[in-house]
């Protein structure tokens, strides 16, 4: 049975109380990967996967989730500024559907509007070279996406 694909606030009911989450920023050429600590307080970058074929990409993601003892995935959903979903969002949903057939871990969709732009500004502010930014932007965007989801979950729990 495929894993459920749900908005974050619904997906959390499918995850145990503790356990790492894997954050993903899907690009056309790369997938940025981040992981949370088991208490879901802090997102840390893991790697940037150079996309090949779906099966190879999915196998690497499943390997990372196994290495990190992950209990779920948070996938950035690129929604347009007006709230509509364009081709990138449709592609992300298709990836989630295909990936859900390979894992039993619930997949949360999280609005990632402006995540890459925010990360780009931050890296420029840190005087990171253009070449270096290109290497790390997707991993940092995955961290940004996952941290946003973790902060939302903490707020739902009533954490300070």
C-alpha cells in the first residue's frame, strides 16, 4: 500500500512522536536533502543528489532515510505566489505519488514559496561565491523547507 501524501498538519498523525524527518527540495537537475534531529527541532543539510533516473534517485533517498532512521518525509511543494499550482508543483506531486509506492513513510507536502530566493539572499549576504552557491543552494533550500515545517510542528505542539 502506498504511503500517504498529505499536508504537514495531517501527515504528523502518521508519524511517531519522535524520529527524524527528511526534507526534500526537488529541482529539475538536483534534489536537496536535509534531516532533522529525532526531537524535530533543527534541520541540517545532508547532501545534494544529482538527479539521474527516478529509481536511482529514490533508492538514494531511501538509503538516506534508512541511515538516519527517518520516520517521514517533508517535500517542498512549489506553489505560485497567487496560491495556484503550476507545472513544477504538478511534477512534485507526481514524484511524491511515485515515491509513495516505494516507502511506507508518510510524505508531507509543505509550501515552499520563496524558499530558494530566501536562501539565495542569505548566501549572498554571507558573501558566498556564485559557484559555491550553485553547489549548495538545493541542500540549503531543503534545510529551509524542513526547518519551516519543524517550526510549524513545534507551534502545533505548543513548544516555545
